C-alpha cells in the first residue's frame, strides 16, 4: 500500500513538473511572439483612434469597449481555430489569405488618402455621416474598426503561429490565445488613454496645482494634435502593413525581387545617412512598402471603378 502511494505521488509530481514546464514554455513563446508582432501592434494602436474621432465624448469609452470585444472575437473565436485548422490541414493557404487581407488594407489606406487629398470627397463623406443618426454612425464606425482589426489581428495570429509551428497543438492554441488576449488588452488600453487624454488633462488643469495643472493644460492642447497625427499615422500604417504583407507573401512564393530591392535601397539609405542605422533602415523600408501599398490600393480602386458601374448597369 505504501509503495503504491509513493508511486502515485511520484506520478503526480511528474505531471506537476510537466504542467509547470508547459506553462513556462507557453509564457516564453507568448513573450517571443508578442515581440515579433510589435510592428503590427503599433499600427493597430495608431489606426483605431481614427474611428472614434468626431463622435460624442460620452460614447468614446463604450465604443472602444465594443471594438475591443470585436477584436477579441476576431482573435479567439474566428482566427484562432482557423489558424489551427489551416496550420494542420492546409498551411499553404495561410499566405494567400494574408495577401488578400493585405490588399484590403492597401485599398482602405488609399481611400483614406484620397479623402485627405480631395476636400470634395471628404465633404461628401462628412455630409453622409451627418445624415445618419448617432446610433447608425457609431455602428458604422465600430463595424469599420472591427473589419480593419480583423486583418491586423490575422497578421498577428499568423506571425504567432509561425513562431510555434513546431510545438504541439495544445501549446499552439494556448500561445495564440495568450497573445490574442495580451495584445488586445495592451492596444485598447493605450487607445482608451489616448482618446480620453484631453478629459484627463482638463481634470488635472481644474483640480491640480503648479506643475500638475500645467501638465493638464498641455494635455488639453496637445490631444487634438496627437489625434490628428494618429489619423495620418493610421493611414500610413494601413499602407505599409498591407504592402509588407504582400511583399513577404510574394517572397514565400519565390518572388524575392521586391523584397530584395527594398532591402537594397534601405541599406543604401542607411549607409548614406550614417546615424541611427536601425531607425533609418526601418523608415526607408516602411516608406517603400507604403509606396507598394499605394500602388496596390490604387489598382483595386481603379478596378472597382471600371467594373462596378458595368455590374450596376447589368442589373
């Protein structure tokens, strides 16, 4: 009896060690995957506030909450099982699907670029939004944000899956879920702080004293500038992330020309500038990826402009 109990305790201890080892492995791989996805996370953080600008201040946090829940649904309910199934049964499909998503980001980025350049187009959109009741406008903004988040989340989950492709299915699922939750909390926590920074500043300016009051006034004055800058960064992010996805996808299919060209130009720029080569190289690479994104997005807009009216006429 004693021998059997000792054997049982040894088995329990072995299982506990295995579980602890698995948890450590999941935690380590989650941290590693989160770092790899940092670029897309920054883009997601820059894009999201643009969907809240212009809405009632009292609805800002509830709207961010709705988008965050939609983002979690994208990652955990839709993308996680899709990634696991594709990774197991059809890994060759992941890259083409990501490229389609990248093309959609390019399309959205070019549309926003057109609105910024063409006051008439922006005016037409603002008139259309004004005609909506607040609930319709909020629903439209939220659905647009969740659609864009789906593409960015797909890139994050695909990068994560690539990093744990040699692990067992349970570890893959655990890491994908952990990365999805962690990144969503970080992104939308930061977005909430950005969007409510002016309210925080106003509170500090009214209730604080000395440096605190000055800091509050600075927040109130600086938040509109920050939001305007994020609108620009968000549009650029759609273009460079979309272009990056397409370039990496082409390389996966053996078309390394665009990727090698961008790497060569980035190296030349780094050598020419000399200082802070990592930052300079990233800027040069992102700029060229955005140029490709503009070209792809413009082609899609042109194709829709050519074929859309014909379809409408046919009806």
